[in-house]
């Protein structure tokens, strides 16, 4: 039995696959984690691009903390969902694309979190990010939309 088959044969995978509460609980948590991570990421991206100017850059630090909690919820629930059909998912193109988008999204959030931390309190309420930070904010929007869309396609393709 290879590693992927072992994951799919685990007690967690069986609970998600056949219990009355496993799949609904994990897909609900996954939806909540998605809403938190992607929603807050998009809010940060929009602020860095000049929207919501009443929010000072320094206040975005809290957004990142909560967004990473959403990411953790998604990681745990996503691992449980993956375990239930691991052998299918490792060959599913939308799933593989989603994973690439999620990794890129996490990288953009990490970059933007560091960029916001570097600005400290020096950015006024009407500030807009410049240069690479603006580019990464736009990239973040694109990759999180890609992750969301390909995630929905997993069930259909």
C-alpha cells in the first residue's frame, strides 16, 4: 500500500467518507476558513491598492492574524477532505491547480504581511502601497480567485 492509499484507508478518511457528520462538518469548516482567509486577503489587497483609506496600514496587522487562522482552518479541514478521496485528488487537474493557487496565495499573503510590517506606522490613512507591493496585491486577488474557482470545479471535472 502506497502513502496515498494509506491516507485514504485511515480512520479520518473513513469518518469523512461514511459518517453522517464527517463530510458536512469538514466542508462547513472549509467554507468558513475560505471566507475568512480569502475575504480578509481581498480586503487587505484592496486597501493596499487604495480602497478603504480610512483603515491605516498599521491596522492591517490584525487582518493578517485572523486570515492565517482561516488558513489553518482550511488546512486542517482540507486535509480531512483530501484524505477521503486521496487517490482521486492526486490525479484531478482542478485539485492540482487549486493547490498551486493556494500555495501562491499563501506566498502573496506572507509577502504582503512583511511589507505592511516594514511600513510600521509611517503610512497615513490615505496612503497607497507602491511598486512591488501593489503588484503582489493584484497577484493576490488573481490567485485567490483562481483557488476559489478551481476549488469549486473539483466536484465537477
